[in-house]
C-alpha cells in the first residue's frame, strides 16, 4: 500500500506527481515472475509515462520498449534501453522519424498501412539496410472498453484490415529491404475482463494457421497491451493480476516452435505507482453543492476530462472523522475540469492535501501548459 510522506510533502510546491518506487519495482517483479518463458518478451509502452526515473527502473528490469514517435525512441535510448529492444508503432510515422529509426537500427517497425510499408522499403533501400517489420493487423475485436480507447475495431484508424493482409505480406516477400518478422495486434486499453484477449488468441491462431498452409511462417507475434488496472481500489489491488493475464495466452495461443511472443504493457506497469498530489485552495458552498477547488487541473491530469475516467480521491491531511460530499474541481476555465462529483471525503478545508490515485499512466506525460500553467513536478519515495 502506498504511503505518503506528509512531512516531506509540506515543503514541495503543489501540484506534483508522487511515485512509489517500491510499488513500481514490485510490479516489474510480478511481471517477470508471471512470464518466465524465454520466448515471452515484455516491451513497456513508453507513451504511458516517460519520466526518466521511471524509465530507469523499467530498463533495469530488462524490458524492451514500445515507442510511437521519434521523441519516445530518443527518451528510451537516453534511458539506456538498447535499440535492439525498441519497437516502433503508430499510424503516422513521418519520413524523418523513419529515417531516425533506421539509422538507430531499432528492432522492428510495427507497420500500420501499405503506403507506410512502401515508404519504409524505399528509405531502407536508399540506406542499403534491411528493415524488420511486423504488420499491425486490425483484428476487428471489441475490447469492451471506452470508445476512445478501443483500437481493434474495423472502424478504428489503427492497423491493416484483415482483407488487405495478403497483399501486404506478398509485398514484403518481394522486397529485399524488408524482412517480415511477424504480426502485431493491439485491441485497446483498460481492458478488465480477459475474454477479449482470449478472442484475440483465437483470431491469431486462425491467421497463423492460414499462412502456415501457404508456407509463410512468422518469427514473432506481438499481442500489444491493454491490461487494465483497478482505479476504484488502488490499495486493495495495487498490482494487476499478471498471472491470469499471461495464462490466457499460455492456454489459448498456439505458439509454433521457435516463435517469440511480445507484449506491450503500459498502464498496467505504471498506473498504480503514481498519485497526483494537490492542495485545496478553497471550499466553496454553492446552493446545492459544495465545491472543493484544488490547485491541480485537467492540465496536470486530463484523463477525467478526456475519457470520463474516475480516479480515487483521498484527503491525506483532514483531521475529521465526519464526512462531507463534494465536487472536486480544478482551476482551469473548462467545465470538464472536474476530478469527481459527489465525492465522499472527510470534512475538507483550505490547505488540505489530496491524492488523486492511480495517476502513474497517461498522467504526467499528458500534462499541458493550457492557461499558461507550469507543468507539474515529480517526486519519488
Ligand atoms: C498504447 C499502446 C500500448 C499500451 O497500452 P496499455 O493499455 O497502456 O497497456 C501498447 N501497444 C500499442 C501499439 C499502443 O498504442
């Protein structure tokens, strides 16, 4: 359970992110323990959180990285990840990003369209290089998550449609500067039941069998990320159930001899170790509501405004045992700048410190300077 060093917090400018290193390391250990197979490889989806200190621990744990921009590749290289552990995904890789990735000999491009495949081929040929590619397949699977974070449906912009896969594979086979190493999938994020992953396994088995019959063998299958975390009970479930997650693939995915299995976990690695610490500026009594106005806003943590996400809110300093009911809102000039409505908290007053929990993923990295605000700092235990 994350403990908050309140004495130390008293001298730190709010709002800031507080990261529980012990929990991060315990989470990384749990992943390693749950996936001991030599052919299982976990790549951290760095877009969830690229704080250099966080990256240091993930790098030390021996994980690879899943990047979606040149900036992320640079952040990974700076943190010490070897290029041979970096995969590069994204629907809109620019020419200069592909150039940079080729020059740095990253492990693999996860390619999302035919025109992208052609561009990578041309650029690799110009450099007399061979680019490793995996084709990102849109498997048309409903991950039953928020529609903004489902990615594997036919209507989503991600991946190559199943019907166009034959053409993409045939293209790779003809091009000496492309080496097709496998297929890539990612069906969405914050997935809380394991059923969609089972459906994904079935879909992958069908595809692998189909191509095997045509004499095409893949070296690697990448199943993406998406495992969810318990935003309601971060203390009861600080570490996601990685054992059950990996078991789903163990049980349902038919790995051919020598085939490598790659995972790209983001949220499930870093969400629970981070909290946004914010100070109460005012408690404002409305006619029907009481508002707790805090100094953190959607610029520091945008998930509630962007995805209607809810994070558990905890008053760290209230001396009261009686509760009040509050809307907890930020200072930004947007009505969506609200962390929670009708939150039951111990009586809350100006100066109290609140922790907005489970904010380690898609929190600090999505911070903006809207309203000309300063970016939040970060503190580690
Ligand atoms: C975002 C993303 C991930 C990580 O998703 P999580 O839900 O954070 O685990 C993995 N792979 C790809 C291609 C992604 O875009």
